[in-house]
């Protein structure tokens, strides 16, 4: 199992990627952005649909594999 790294709002993005703002349990706050490495993640104080604390997590595309029986 891979750990999920949380980034504080205003922190510098570690790599070029898409980041989603999420609540404490990983629930979506309704904001996904693209940041370049070294760019500050937005501090987004707007209307999020979940209660704080809020963090950013990197969004990684999921690849599914079908297994033949």
C-alpha cells in the first residue's frame, strides 16, 4: 500500500502534477488544479464543501487491469 502525502495550502508543489484539495478523511473539497514544480499551491479560502482541515494531495491517473479467468 502506498502512503498518501498531504501538502499544506501555500506549500510548493514538489513536481508537475494535478493536485486536489481534500478534507481530513480524503473527501473532495471540489477543487483540482495543475501546478508546476516549485509553484505554490493555492491557499484557497473560498467556499469548500467540506470542513477544515484541508490539504492538497497529488492526483494520479488510475490504470485498471482485467484478469481473465
